[in-house]
């Protein structure tokens, strides 16, 4: 997954490149990109605490409780951060049954890798 800061012009340029590949019948590699127009918006979503969550769930899917324990953080604070990351499309949260009884919210990364890119001009 690529997270980057770019303007509208760059967004449409990328779309045209993909359209040309499709028109030529060439293979289009699967790519998930999340763009931010302002670097401040990217930094607002990816705080140090949320990057730590991303690192933990990139290793393997975990429950919100497991993430909180790994990071030594309060579960409710992690739950809020996970909700924001899910809203941004960076993680997926699934409701899963617990063996025996109950349910858990499992958090996993939306992609196998995360690449951050910012060009300030």
C-alpha cells in the first residue's frame, strides 16, 4: 500500500497511466494507494502511536486487546486509533468468534507492506 502526498494533477496523471496500460492490454499490478493533498493531513492520520499499531498488525492480525497489550496502551485508546485507521482504509477490522464463547475484533493491515511517500515542492 502506498500512502503519499500529491495534488489533483498527479492523481489524474496516475489514472491516465493505468488507463493506457489497460488500453494496451498490459498487465496492471494490483496497488492500493491512499493520497493526501496536504502533508499535515497525512501526519494527522499517521501519528507515532498509529504507526506503532500498523507495525504490530503488519506482523500478523491481532485483536484490539492484543494490540493494546503489545504496545502497553489503554485498550479504549487503541480502539479509537484503530477506528480512525480503518476509516482511512489502512486496516480492516473483522468481528470473529472466540473459541468457546464471545467475539473479538480482529485487526489486520489492508496490505502486506506500507510505503510512505511525500514530495514537498
